[in-house]
C-alpha cells in the first residue's frame, strides 16, 4: 500500500509496507543515490512526510526510499550544493593566501636563473594540469559528471603560471587514451620557459613548486613553511 503523508507522521518508515513497484524516473530519485551534499539528508531518510516513499526500482529489487516531491528534492540539492561551494570557496581563499606566502618566500631565494628554469621544466613535463577535484574518494563515488565538473577548480598557483607564460586553457592528451581540458599545454609551456627573464623564471618556478607541494604531496605546504621559516598557518587559514 501507499501510506499518505498524514499517516506517516506516526508510522516509522521501516515499518511501512512498500509500494510493490516504484519505477525510477527523474521525478522519483533514489534517496540513497542523492549527492553527498544533499541538505538535511536525515530529514529525507527518517522523518519526511511530504515526499519520501518506499518502493522498488524494479520488481524483485531491494526496497528503497524514493523522493516523490521533485520541487523539494531539487531545492535541497541546490541548498546543499550552495553550502558546499561556499565552504569550498572559503577554504580555497585561505589556501591561496598560504600558497602566496610560500611562493613569495621561494621567489626571493631563486636568484640563479638556470635553477628555476630546470625546476620549471621538470614540473611542467611531469604534470597534466587538469582541474582539481575537491572530493574525497568516498564523496566522489556516485556523483554525476556534471557534479564533478561543477565543483572542480583552478589553483591560484597555476593561474599565475599560465598568466606569466601568456598561455590559455586548452585540450591536451593526458594519457594514452584520454584527452582532457588542461590549464595550459605542457608543450607550449616548455617552449615559453627559455624566453623568461630571471625574475619571471623565479616566479614561475616558485608557483609550480607550491602547486606540486599543495596537490601532489602529503603535508607538502607545511614542510615548505617550516623549511622557509614561515608561520604554519596563513591569514584566515583553519
């Protein structure tokens, strides 16, 4: 049977007899498959009285909760996405301030023109420079492609490198079978390095090093801060 909303107030969801067939459509998404950032997920799963409905994706499949209130569901998805994005923006702003302090300290120490060029060439050649995903492995599971793309971001260090080299975002083959959007082409970047003056070479190298420490090494930024005699936490950093 289908339990109407007024009855559900006093009936635990796990004791409701499910609708024997509840087809999966865009109108009735599976709550278990909702994005991890869904606002107030507990309400949907335990106390909802205006949309949650037990049912089966197909006959013979496990009984699950579906949402039959599309407007409410989409609103909670958007609210959760906005909250996640706001928190991400705050974190990225703090990270950018910390990264810039390390970049500045490194730039001051890179006086030999050849050294930063060699470091830059190595880091450019060994990277793919795709957009950064903010998700943990657990969060990443089950996310739609648009979600993954929506929250990916460009590190401030790579934006500065791209500007210093006068490059643009483009497509590049990042492995034997896949082409992807990258911040800049490795081939084009390598061609630009030799034309930098000493100051520009130092800035490019410092930004690439900090990018690698932030996104390719565990606790890399903390190590650099300690090595350079910087405070462990930058302005506004948590």
